[in-house]
């Protein structure tokens, strides 16, 4: 009676293949451009608000505030 090996040998293993990189998504450039434009618009709006002169309080607003 012969004993059969239960473990696989190295010669029985499939060959190791290097994984190829997936091609880049063609819309990635559009996504980066949209994000960049959103940041530019946000910076412009924040700069506009921060440079705006203060609004003088009118009597109507003071009455609503309870003064």
C-alpha cells in the first residue's frame, strides 16, 4: 500500500502571473477639472463676501430684531 501525498507540490501549482494595471477611467480628467472649478468658485465667493462693505442697519431691521 502506497501513501498518496495530500499536499500539492510546487510543480502542480499554477504559475504566478503579474497583475496588469487597469486602464485609467477616461472621465477622470473631467472629474478633476470640475473639482478644481468648484474650489475656484468657492474661493471667489468667499473673497467677494469678505471684501463686501458692512451693511448699515436700517430701522426696519432693528424693529424686527427687537431693539
